C-alpha cells in the first residue's frame, strides 16, 4: 500500500451472531461513528447494538404527503374555480368535499415518491462501488461470516487502538482495507 | 435508541402474578358497574321520554357491544393470519369474551319492550306510528311496506337471538381451544382455531352488519347507506384496539406484563390504530360524500337532521359532526403518525382513551338524533339523555371489566404453549 493513499478502514471477521452483537456493542460504546456491520442475513436487535437511530425517512414521507394533499386541493381549485369556472352537478365552483378524493390519492402518491426518493438519498443509492468489495473474503459476508468495518475517516480512528479494540472484541483476520 | 430489544426470554416473568391485585380492581369495577346501572335504573323511572331513555341506553350499551365484537374479530383475524406479535394480546382478548352473555342479558329489556310496547323504541315496530309531517302512518308508508320482510319484530327478535348465540358460541370455541392448549401444548388447537376463524369471520361480518342495521340504522328506516355495516365495523375495530392497549398497559403497571410487553408490541398495535383511524375516515367520508354529491332527499335528510333544525338554524349535532371529523379522525391521525407517540406508555394510553371517548360520540351521532322533539327536530346532544348514555357506559363497562378481571387469574396470563409464543415475546419490527 502506498503511503499517499489513506486506507478505507479496518475490517474484522466474526464467526457467530452473538460474537458480532457483543463486538458491535463494544465498538458503539467506544464512540465510533463511521463504521458498519456486514451480515449474511438481517440480525434482529443489531441496530440497537450498533446504536443506530431510527430512520429519518418518515419525515421526508410526511413532507411528501403534505405537498401531495395541497397539490390536489389547489389543482382542483385552480382548474374549476379560477382558471375555467365550471359548475358540475349544481355544486359550488370549489368544495373541499369533491377535491378530497383526488387530494387523498395525491397524498398517497407523493408520500410514496418521497419515501422511495428519501430512502435512496439517505442510503446514498445507487452505489456501484464500495471499498469493502475489494476484500477477497467479502463474499463470506453473504454466506457464513460477519464483518465489522471501522473507517479511517472516523475521528476516533487510530490504526493501533482500533485494531486492538477489534481484537479485544473477538474479531479475527483483522485487515486494513484499501480505498 | 430504544429498549425495544430487551425482551428476550422472560424466564423470571411471573406467569400468574398475585391474584389479589386483580381482586381489588375487580371489586372496584363492580362498584362502578353497579352505581352506573343504578343511575340508569333511576333514569328508567325519572326520564320523561321513554324513547329518549331507551335510545340513550342503547347507545351506552352498544359502546361495549361494539368493543366486544371488535375483540372477537381481532382474535379471529389473529388466527387467520397466523399472526405472532399478538399472541399475548390475544389471551387478554379471550378473557374479555365471556362478557357477551352479560351484553345479551342487558340487551334483552330492549327486545322485551319491543313486544310489550311495540314502537316505543323502534318506531317501525308499530304500524300506527304517525310519520312526521302528516304523511300518514308507518303502515301506509310504501317504503316501510317494501322493507317489512326484513323490518318486523319476529325477524328482529330472531336476529337478536341468532347474533348473540353466534358471538357466544364463537367465543366459547376460541377460548376452549386456547385454554386446552395451555395444558396439553398440542398444535392442533392452533389449527382448529384457524378453521374457526375461517368461518367465523364471515359470520361476524354478516352479524355485525345486520345488527347495526336493525339496532341503529332502522331508527330512520327511510334512509339507506351501503356503508353502514362497514362504519360499525370500523368503530368495533378501533374500540377493541384501544381497549387492548389499556389492558396491556394496565397489566404492565400492575407487574404481570413486565418482561412480556415490549415497545414493538405497542408499535404494532399503534400502527393498527392509525390504519383504522384512516379506515374509519375513509368510510365515514365516503358515506357523506356520496350522499352530498347525489343530493337525493331520501338520503340527505339523515344528514340534514344532524345539521339543521326545521327552521334552518344550526343544531348541536352540526358541531358534533365537526368534533368527529377533527377529533375522531384528524387529531388521532396526526398523533399516531409519530413513532414515539405509539410507544411511550402515557402517550398511547392518552390516545386510546381519546379514541374510546370519540367512539362513544360517534355512536351517539348515529343513534340519538332519532329522538325527535315536537317539530321533528332532534333532541340536543348535550341534554339529560347524555346522562343516561354515560351512566350506561359506566354501568355496563364496570360489569364487563369485573368479568374480565375475575377471569384473568383463572388461566395463564400468556398462552405459554402457543407455537408462536416465543416469536411474540421477542417481537421485533
């Protein structure tokens, strides 16, 4: 590894789910921020062990929903009561009652858009390359091994101390990952 | 970060904690029940208007009937979907079910009055009841004549017997299977309950729909709405979920549910509460919107009655309608969107009580305007009728809570040998 490029981080291997959970708790409590677990299947409770907060996507969804509702109401008002006044079925030019079904549909549609887009943006998707993919054992993370990666950009990162922490947490094959 | 993952195997969790705390609460509930029923009894003699009193009683009683129907349906839905998160809640619901016999007994006076004094409660039972506006009598009314094959006392009474018998029978079936499984641990009880659910759900759908038509909708028998049964179902479902939350939180505070109830259970039930808030709004709005849009007098009179007096002035029911729109839909909808409001005990307890209160208002909105004064205007919402509604709610509710609390110690607090009990105890998003 050349001295000019900083490595991406350090990766450690764990054999069993409880090992990973325990290690995740230790890394969390050591105060690391830029790190992740790689598991072959969803591990219930891992988000808590990692100290991951609840997703912020619902807030984006709410904004989408409100925009959708207002779009529906104002669109129908603009079309039927302002731009081209039209009496339908003896009803007023505008009433929230008949605008409601459309607004409601647009609320759902825009909420769905906001949720999908919000999820992609917050997860930085699509992501076609990730440094951990260079690790020749990474495919085991889809099969029978668990990994913890701690990135060098983490303010608490220290080549020796971080390596020691992972070793203490029970990690084996602790390796530096190239960028 | 949540502590939602703390509930691993609750090895030390008491499966049947001190029964004495239940006994104290049961006695308290019984006292409330008796006081409520005594006040209602006073109303029977004190109330000037017999129909006003009877319909107030009906509204109060229906509150608990709706909750009990909802509870039975949730149990059946739990089984048909092979749900795992609600196994512990199901046991609490099962312990509520014996209340159907009390509810049947408390409904019986209304049926008896229908035979002794026909037309005193449901005007169509007496063919000589005059119609408002001098349009002859019920017997002359073509709209009644066409509906008389359904709207007659014999069928009404038969429906009362058949519906309550069906609810009591289905309750007994799911209870027996569940309690037997506690002892023998045989998975076939789970399958047997799934079969019960498969035929029980259509039975519930039909019975609750026709019950709501006979008991509430027929009070204004000229009116028609295909949404009516679904509206009643929405109330049943919402009431049962709210009571379920209160049961679980009460048991948690009392100690029996420590280590059993976790945040994810509350999150799941909170999501259902949110979903059924939207569901109620959807059907209530659709009913209003279709009638408003079609603007046919045969249908609009039902809402006119709930907005305007004969002289065109706004009556109290107009405000009640707005309270339902904003209080029964918008407020709980916005409130329940939040994750924290669904899992913090005080907050979800608050919204459960709120929904129950508004559900009672919704039942009143559907039933009480059928009580009409001299000019055909409905009695006001805030009137002596409301006293009898509330006393009946307290009386019947106290009695139901008493039965529930007395039943609880008789069986395991959670179905310990249900095949999905571990999944339930470790329920995770």
